[in-house]
C-alpha cells in the first residue's frame, strides 16, 4: 500500500527569483513541494528535468517576474499594553 506522500502530486512553483533561507538567490528558480512541504529547490530547468516523471503541466505554476521567498513573521510586541489584557 502506498503512502499519502507518494499519491499526493508534486507542485512546482516557478518565478524569476527564488530567495532561499540560506544561500544565494536563484534566478529563474523553481520550488518543488508536496502537501505544503518543500521537496527541492533550484533552477527551473534542473527541477523540471529532475522531476519530469512526477510533475505534470497542470501542477506547474509560473509566477512570471515575481520572487518566491520564505514567509515573513511579524513577531514584535507592545509590552506597555500587556497590563491591559
């Protein structure tokens, strides 16, 4: 019996720029994910070649001139307002 990870299709998001958490920016980059988890990232042509048997046209999302970057978290606090809770 196959696991859900094997049956869930891969998603490939492509953009002009891919900005990983660590490492240099990747021009013409692609991020491969399954169920919201990153499987791989790199240059678009490399990811399309590496995952050609698993990624189909309807699972490729081209974001044109955009940049894909990690989510940003606003973790500031207003300590002076803490007693008002």
